[in-house]
């Protein structure tokens, strides 16, 4: 993969996303211009393997794109990250399935946008539980499903939905499958709007989802395996990259503000100078944590579903909590540096949108829920928490 070319593509798409970011936020609308830029530059198919006619980029490559986009428009960046999480799940779960392999090629060639339907009314935010179950017509190999989803990000705009459900009516709530449904397979009935504090452009409305697909569109690998070994790590890594991008952009605004003050009073440290050192240090910590988790995950390919140790799963859980909290801290430091110029909308130093967008970060799978899951993993881990010697 030509990294310089990829960065240039991401920068070009980010420039378009940035132009429309304020309007997307103000109107709470889908960032159509940014998504079209992703399509035109081939960014939507980035993860698709070379064997499926894709560029075969690494997760680290995609994370870097997410960071660049996060500096421009958080909603556009998060949509991109969520799409790539679904692509990763499809790659890991496709196996030898002919339908899935063909669909992967279509993602690369047609630059299809994928969305996730894991939420459901009545499960309390636990995506590893489903109430709905498909009806299967054995004779005609058709699968039908009705799911009452509590939120589907950019669902109306996606080319395909990846929908979770119980394997069958008698299966346990955690015995789940993942079903790929193209736009023409689905009827969406809106049940609530999306009018929120931040991430307004993700357009995460609630819908009743009715689908009818060929049985071959059920992903061969169980959703339970995909959730633990692919969806969880890639979600936390790519979300973290988006949040890092937002934090970096807020820090750059703070730097510009301090430079303006320094020019007005040469030789005098601006009042916010010490806070900037703290913000920059936090950004460096975020970057280090993200790179460490991404490198560790690359050592344990998602195709080896038994390879990820409990310690790493605990670490990647902690990554999500840490990145979401640090990003908020960084932007709050930047707000204190910029003062009223950062608090006001419409100035070169405005940080309100960044702060509002980041308040979603601890809520995207609530940090308290993740902390409880992490505690369970750490208790179950047999190896010592600290190995080796301290240099």
C-alpha cells in the first residue's frame, strides 16, 4: 500500500468534509458530500483484500484515515469508521461463502456503504443479545426478519445493512447470526428522529427493519465470534482514531490562538501555555495507546478466531475508555486556552462542535458497561498482569 498516496487521498476527502462540517452539524444532516468524496477516492473499499479485488489495506492504514477525517468532520469520520468495522466483520466472517466473497468484491468495485443494525428495543444496549429471530422458508431458501432497532447510524443512506438476530426462534438470546441485507432487500419504517448534542451528522434514527433475503446472505461465522474477535477490537481502535483526530484539531486551534497571543506580546508566555503542554502530552499518550493496540491486533489476525488472548481483549476494552476520556480532557484544555474565542461559534478558534461531538464517546457502548466487562476479563486471565522487568 502506497502510504503517501493514501494520505493524499484522505487529505483530499477531509478537505471536502471540512467545508461542509458546520452545515452538517447545524442542520443535523447526513454528510453526503464527504461520503461521495470517500467513494470517488476509493476509500470505502480500503480494507477489502487483494484476493477480492480490493487494495488490501491494513487496519493501521484505515485508522490513519479515520484520524485525518476526524480532524475535519467528526460525523463523517465516525461514519467512515463504522463502515470499515462492518467491512472487517464481513471479511472475517465470509469464510468460503460464495455470496459473501462476491459481495466483498462489490464493496471494492462499487464502493458500497455498509451500516450496522445491532441495536434493538428491549436489549438495554447489549449487542450480544437479540430478541428477534428470522423466519426461514426452507423450500425457497428465503429468510425474513422484523427487527425493532433503537438506532441505525446513516441507515437510510447505506447500500447494505448488517443485521444481527437470534439464529432461530428457539435459540438463546446470545446465539446470534449476522445477515447482510442490501437496500432493495429492506423496508425501513422510522420510529424516532435524531436530534442530539453532537455527532449530529451520523443521522442515527430508530427504525423498524423488515428484510427478506436469500439464505446465503447469512454470514457463515457466528456473530458471537465476530463480535469478540473482530467487531470489538476494530471498533475501539477506529473509534479511538476518530477521537484522536478531533483532539488533534482542537489542539491545533489552541496552538494558533497561543501563537497570536505570543505575537502580540513577544517574549511573554501566554496564559494558556502551561495548559497547552498538558494537552499536547495527552495527545501523545492517545497516539501511543492507539498505535500499541493496533500493532498488537495485527499480530493476532482476525481470521484466527482463537488467537486473541484475554489480556489483549481487556487492553482493547481499556483503550476505548481511555481514548474517550483523554480526548474530552484534551478538548476541554483547548477550550480553556482559547477562552471566549473557543466558546463562541463562528471564530477561527471555535471548539464547541468538537466538545459536543466528543461527549458521545463515553456513551458509545457506555464506559461503565465496558469497565465491568474488562474487570471480568482481567479476573479470568491466568497470566500475571505485569510480566517481564521494568527497565
